[in-house]
């Protein structure tokens, strides 16, 4: 659909169905695996204005807490589709089931949400339904906002009363969400100051937003700590967000040999104007002038001036060197052609014979009754992807049951989402927590999609009531390895 291959439906709501999708790539693409995105397909009954507000808020990058918008498309029947950032992770509502939070975890959850509410308001939007189900803890351990169908655009400043009422509504739902998190936090009473600030602001007429004061109160109450039970993935190092313009080189006093100078607004400066760079960007002229500077001509000019001042010494030195070379070739004749070969033959004849070194590699021992190790996965390179995946899933279950991390390293792909999740399971098991292991119907594994060296398989659970999982496996020099399991 519109350049995306839908893999399976992962969520259904009142406004849209959400699908896990991958970007279609050509056979010549060198990418190891296609990017996974979430595709929202909105129902035809959804008002176009609400979808437009979602698109506007995500496209404007009003807050990093909102999902990123990648693409917009329309189906033949008129339904709208959005390709957005895939954010795997539990909702705040599911995270709070059956557990309590310490104050540091509560700050980690609430502070970014308060900041996101302020950023949305600065961009002219208000989230009118901030429930625990509208917050997802993503792979970096950061809370992200979903449920963007509840976004409303604030009216113009001419309608100040309507703007104030909408802002008050946003603070009311924010206060309710903070109350839910505070109620699950132990010990009680840590965030009373933040709740009092919100309550006082909502009771004051005229209403004045108080997000920054609430944020400061949260950080004053506790120091943020990572959220326990959330698998955090390492984020790749990104380019710096800001770059400093390079300094202009000092011009030489004598530039007669550097060729004709270009004006301050050279070719690249003109391109900067054509590209319509914002006027607020500092030092655009200086950067363009730096790029237009003819460094090659300046270097040639310097070299020419230096050689001009020392022409006589160089000429005399070259003449003396050539005379010495002619004298050397006359006094020392070249060696006979066969001498070098004879010397090599004599050296070879008197050299020691080569003695083979006995191998220190242990020979394979006789068959024993020891259990099969994960190295057997490499011993079967001819397995098809389904058989290899079944074999690796069986070995993974054995590794988790025996808490063997070295065994696990031979089954899952290094630095993959599955490796991080399994290492978390091992850590929980070693700390005394019970780790439930999913039972799969391995005889019903089937290929869902192939993407070069990556293959997506459908893996049914032993419990027929559960939806089948999707398993991503990768082929490398070491053979097939498990990469990610989509439940």
C-alpha cells in the first residue's frame, strides 16, 4: 500500500486500525533490514479536520514526545493513511498494573509529559484526554504521547476566553494523570507540592498555565531514575544538533598571484539565497565566503613566491647533486645479473627443512551423552529458514531455562532487541523473580515476508487463543540468528 508492505495489524481503535509495516525496497538496496513503521488507516467516518490536526502537530515537530510523521497517503476509497514512527513498548496503564513506583520513576514518567503539554500549548495545541492509555514508554525509557485524536487547535488570540477554557481543560486532564501516577507511588505525600500548584492554578481566576512550576516541583521532590521492567535500547550516536560556522582565514598581504578575487557574495552565497535560507540563521554569508575562497590558488601563490626568492641556491644545489650521481654510477658498476639469483639459491640450499608443526586444535571426541549445545546451530548450515528458526527457538528456551548467557550468545543476534530482552529476563531470574517462558507451536511456523538477508516468520503460540507472534531472523556469516520477536 503506497510503498509500504503491511505485515500484520497491531491495534484497533475507534478512529483507525494500526498496522506494522515495512518500507518496500528494491533488490539492489544494500540495507540489512527494511525500516519498520506503523501505518494508521483511518475509518471513512473520521472527520477530516481531526486528522488534519494530527498531521499538523506531528509535521511541525511540536514536541519530541509525539510520534514522528513519515508519510501521508490516501486509499482509492478516500480513507487517509499515515506512516508514523513505530514506538514499541508498554502503555503507562499496563505498567501500573500490579506494581508501585518509587518517586524517581514517577519523575521520569511525569516530567516529560508536563513539558510536552507546555510545548503543545506553545504551538497552539491542547491534548484534551491525557489518560494512562495515551502514554507509551518507548524503547529509550521515555514517555511518549499517543491518542492524538484528542488534540484540539486553540482559537486565535482574538478569542482569548475560548483559548483560556481550552488550556484549563488541558490542565485538568494533566492533573488527573498526575494523580493516577502519584497514587501508585510509594511512599505517599512526595508530590503534594506539585498537586497543590496545579490545584491552585485551576482554582484561580483568570487561569494562568503552570507547567513550568509543576516541572520544577517534580524535580525538587525526587531525582529521576530509570523505570524498572522497561527494556531500554541504546540510541545510535547522532550528529550534533548545532554547528558553529568556521572562522575565515586571514588573507595574505600579497594576492597578486592568487587570480581574480570573487566578490563577497560568491557562487555558494548565491545558492544560499536561492535556497531561501532563513534570515535568522547566523553567519550564512561568512560560511558561503569561506566555501568560495580559492585555497588552491592561494597555495600556488605562496609556493611561487618562496621559490622566486631562493632560485639561485636551488639551481646550484641541483647541479652539485647531479654531478655526484654521475660520479657514483661511474665508480661503482652494477652487479652481474646472475649473482643475486645464485645467492638466493645458496641460501635456499642451506636453509633448514620445513618441519610441520603439530596442530593444537582438539580433535572431536567420541559421542557422549552430553546435551546438545548451541554450537550445533552452526553445524547445520543447510537448514532452511523455518527449520533453523525452530531449532534456534528450542535452543533459546534451553538457554533461558539454564540461565546460560554464553549459550544465549550463540542463538540471538548481537546487539539486537531480542538479545537485550533475553538478558533482562536472565537478570530477573538471577535476582529471584519468576520468568515465564512462552510456549510456541513450532510445527506451525511459516514464512511471512522475505527482505534480503532478513526473513519475517509467523510463530503461533501453543495457546490457540493468543494471536500469533512475528519473528524476525537474520542470516549472517555465523548462520541464522534471532533478532526480534513482535508479540
